[in-house]
C-alpha cells in the first residue's frame, strides 16, 4: 500500500506564496494521474489541480494562474506551487491519485492565509 506524506504548509499573509510537496512511498507512482485536493473547515474536499502521468495539467478556476502543479517521477513526488494566496485558500491540502483516489489519504498539510 502506497503511503502519501504531504508537507510545506504554514501560515502566510494574503498575497504570499507556499510550495507544497507530496511524497509517495512504494512503486507505481509514475503510472498514476495525481491531484492536489483541499478541504476547508466545514466544506467538502475538492480537487484544485491535477497532473496526468504524461505531465498534462489542469486547475479549478479559482486557482488558475496562481497555482502550478508539477511532478518528479524519479523522486515519487508531486508539488504544488501556490502564489498570490488568498484567505479563501485556507484549507488542509492533500494529494492523491485522480480521478479515482486509489491510495489512502495522508495527514495533509495545513495552509492558513491571513488577510
């Protein structure tokens, strides 16, 4: 069973930047499409960015132009570069496969954006 470990979150002021990382243990990472998801307090988890096994990317409208997803198959990692952060980006961020979440969820990493 692959384990996912997210890191890089923190407290940042509005307009600031953060880079999130997700490390996947085990084999097979390169075959899967990956996504970054987030869950704000009291809300459902949502997909915010995805990257295919071939490197094609897509984003939810609310983060387009501000977030960039990337992956390094040699290191079994997927990253999310976030800039121009807004208070509404505050959430716990998770990575997992997409469109079907094949692996168990990690602990996530908290991102808090102050106004």
